[in-house]
């Protein structure tokens, strides 16, 4: 269940971060509510993940996948276009997360 909670935490964080831009510095009510609810949900779910997964591994997966997903949301919702170095950097992040998941004995609990 830890990986389910981690996936849900990442999704909640991506929603919250994406809504942060839409909140326009917390001047719009509903996007601001989504920011707060999303982050509270994400951090609660992380507390459940930490029962079984190490903090370093959890944070690496959380941050890496969050960066990539927020970038994709930025592209689709806000029309943002990452340049080649950004795309290459994100490819390295995905590769790093894959290496952790496939080869690290720290993730087996």
C-alpha cells in the first residue's frame, strides 16, 4: 500500500502546485482552497508512506515524479514549453527514479 499512498500523495501535490499558479497569489478562492487541501492531503499521505519506506527513497520518487508531472500540467494547462535542457534534465530524473526502483535494496520492505 505504501506505493499507492505515494502515488496519491504525488498526485495531490501536483494538483496543489498546479492550482497555486491558478490561485494568482491566493487572490482566487477556489484555486486557493485546492492548494491547501492538496498539500494537506499530500503530506498526510506521506506520513503513511514513511511507515514502511525510507525518507530518502520516498523523497527522491516524490520530487522526481512531481517535477515531471507538474511540467506536463504546465504544458497542457498553461501552454508552457520546456526547452531542450529542461527535457533532458527531466529524462535524467525519470532515469534516476527508475534506477532507485529497480536496483535499490532500500525500497524493499
